[in-house]
């Protein structure tokens, strides 16, 4: 027995699943969560609604599965031996996700969907926790090597790296470029070197593991 919406890799079932998941993300990017239905997703995917109901049972379960992989996906965490190089590679990894059409669509879907759906809000929490976990690893290594002040708040550092890139995607709606990633990383590194992210108590915010 397999869970609803799962299928053996390859074949028509897998292609249908991929098309339905892509349609679910497209619907989330195009309209409020409350206006989305199994029917609208099926129409966008070009499949019959009974196929969607049979495999996933509900809109909530379908969208949860469609976004689960994106929420759980981890950005690349480099270990170059240099805190500065690790941060620059992290920023470029975020930029690569946000500049890819699918990555941009999924990111928008998570953020917009989280405003009206508790289920998607939970996935958004997982999505962001994975990114905080990534920067937490980099910060811990840098502190251990003496490259970064003890007590540096990893979450604050991640916010400064990511915020300009998400602003380009979601607010100014401009392409998120490699130059944007470099500028974001450079600003965050300068702030970290100045001790901006060291908390008053000398300890960083807890990082989800």
C-alpha cells in the first residue's frame, strides 16, 4: 500500500503527479488560498478532477505534498575553511534558488499561502528553519576557528544575507542576480566583523536543528 499521492518513479502516474504538483504551485502563485480548489488545480494540470480526488483526497493534502519537498529542501552549506567564503557561497545558493523559475514560484507560493493557510504556514516554518540551520552550522564552525565572535546571532546574520534577495523577488520584482548575492554577503560580513550580530548577553539566538 502507498500513501495518497505517491507513486512508483517513472511512467504516466509519475508524470501526472508532477503535473498536478506544478499546477498546485501555480495556483498558489496566482490566487489566494481560499480561491483554490481541486477543480482549479486539475484544470491547470490538464487532468480530470476525479484523478486528483482519488490520489490526494483534499486540497489541503495535495498542496501540503506539493510544497513539502520545497520546505524540506536544504540550501548548500559549504565548508571552505573560511567564514567569508562560506557566507558568499550560502548567499549564491539562496540566489540560485530565487532566480530559478521553479524556485521563485515555490517561494512565492509558500509566502502567499502561509498568510491564509495554517498548513502552509507550518511548511513555511520548516522552510525557514532549514535555512537557519544552514547558517547555524557556518557560524558555529567560524566561532570554533576563531574567525567570528562568540555569541554571534546566526538568525540575525541569515536575515541580513537573505532579506535583500527576497526583497528583489517579492517587492521590487527584479531579477535576483549573482551581483545581488555578492553585495548581500559583503554587507553581512562587514556587519559581522563589526560585532553587529553579537547579542548583549553574549549568546546567539537558538538555531533549529
